C-alpha cells in the first residue's frame, strides 16, 4: 500500500510539469500572448500621455522579447518561467500593473475566510446528515435527501450561485443581501 501512495505521490511532479507546460505553451502561442500584451501596454501608455499612436521599433520589440525570454526556444523559455515560479517571482499583473504576489497577498484573507467557512459549514451539515442517513437507511428521509444531494451535486456551481443570487439578493423573492 505504501508503494502505491509513494508512486502516486511521485506522479504529482510530472503531472504538474505537464500541466504548467501546456498552459505556458497556450498562453505564449495564442493571440494576445505576453508579447502582444506588452506592445499593447506600451501603445496604451503612449496614447494616455497624449502622443499619437506610437509605432514600436523592431529594436524595442527585440528588447521586449529578450526580457520575456521569447527570443529563446519554447522549452528554454518555459524553464526560465518555471524558475521564476519556483522562487515565487510571479511577475507583474498585465491588468493591474502591480506585482502578482502583492495582489495575491492582498486577497488571501478574504479567500481564506470564504474557503475555510465553506469547508467547516459543509462538514457541519454533511457529518450529521450522513449519520442520520446511515441510521435511517431505506426510509423516506434517506430517499429524499439522496435525491436532493444528487440534484444539487449535479448542478454547476455558477448556475447554483446565480439561483441563490436571484433568490436572496435580487429583491424579486427575498432581499436579504444588497
């Protein structure tokens, strides 16, 4: 059994490498990748300063490629990117123009609050419900709760969230939340 767990644990690393490589490849080869983003950012800054649409020279594009390691083959550029990730240098957000690490740390308390409260709330409901279902196996309670559990489990999370927003925040049914 320990060999099975060890084998599964060791498979985590190649799986993570494969997933990150595919994501890296897609994000770099798709339109609007890092190079296009940087060029748009420079052109946007030039437009905001009142300058006419700035033409970016080939030398500037080559400097951007060099800074982003896009002048190297994809596997080598991936290794540079992976090195940055391993040392927690997540770079700068293209949307917010701030360090990604700062953005994550800023939002972490809220994410932890909702994640942990959802975790504990789930177990506060599921453990007593599971005990009751085991004690009343085959009863109407067991059948109805099984139907409700399967129905809610099969709903996509975003659809269920929209339903809850409609019920509790729209003012159409209830207006508990703004």
